[in-house]
C-alpha cells in the first residue's frame, strides 16, 4: 500500500491524516480536514485511493486548496475530473495546470501529481472564507470559519520553531501572514502537519516572537560577516536529516539564504 489514512474527529471537524510508506519511515504525514461537507486540501498522489474512499464515505461536496504543493494539492486533478467543485486561487490553478518538476525526494515521499486538465467548477461557500497568507508559497491561503472561529492554516504555522524551509520561502512575509491570522483571534487552529494546535493564540504569538527574534539574530550574524554554515550552527542548531535526504533543497541553510535574499 502506497499510503494509509486515519480518521480523527474534533466535534464538527474531521481530520483525514494521511501518511505514505516512506513518510511513515521518516515521521512525516499530512492532513486534510472536512467541515460541513467541505474538504480543506486534497492530500498527495500516493494517497489518492484512500482519499477518494474517504470523500465518498464522508459525502464531501466540495474542496478548498490552501496552496499548490503536492502534499496539499496532489489530488485536485482527480477530484476536478470527477466533477467535484474545487475552490482555489487563480495562481494555484495556473501552477497545477502546468505542474512544475519537483525534486526526487518529494516524488518519493508524496508521489507525482497529475497536471490539472479538467475545467474547475468553483463553489460558493456560505461560511468559509479564504484569506491570502503568502510566505510559505506565493499562493498560500488559509481557510477561516467565522461561525466557529476556526482557522485551517495549511502550512502557515507548522510549529513555533520551524526553521527548515524550501528555497523559495520568505520568512518575513510569513511573519506578516501570521499577524493576519492573529488578527482573526481564532479559538481553534488546525495545522496541516500538526493537527489541532492547543491554545491557538498563544501558539501564533510564540511563533511570531520566535521568528521575528531569529530573523534579527540571523541579520546580525550576516552583518558581522559570518557565512551560512556558521549561522546555521550558531543560530538554528545545525542542519537536520531533512537537509541530507533532500540534497539541501529543504534545509535550515535555506532560512539563512532567505534572509540574505529578502532583507
């Protein structure tokens, strides 16, 4: 089996927790969420069969996509071809229609998505609102349920001290997007990789504080003339296994490079 899916219930929200065989070995999974028949994100290509069974069982009537990355939008093409309405940003759709090449480690963990070819039926959502929150990717958006003050945050939060990043991420923009999320004053927050986050406001504040402080520390070391490797060791705790497995494409050094590029 390429992937498995576990269903967890949190009142009105159902978590579809998906993990591939390789993901299980390295300890990484991803979740889609279903609330009142709307599924937030679509999982990855390796999980296509188990996700489609869950869609049928839970009577999912539409899907919303937070961003184009293959662990979140990996089954958009399949759902659209089946006639399921999908709400996504125009830039997300453009990316999915000519899916960019992804690195080998990403194909191994998540699978290779099929490019989107079917016409997309866009739904009207009564209570869910999409809010653009770039930084992790330029097209990233969160989904806000005002009726229950619940935020589905995709890859915006990812943990207080998340310091391993893709080469294209902008940590300064992430801070701005976190402030947008904070202003909503959510009672609940569901993260795509961490699940239900306890004490949402506290978690967001801690993330903003840590990220802002760490960016300032990295800036200071750059100003002092330190090289990237030294800053990673001194400020970010050294590289982790993800950097090795990804050949450096997903690494803490990318955090330092982003500061050099974006400051």
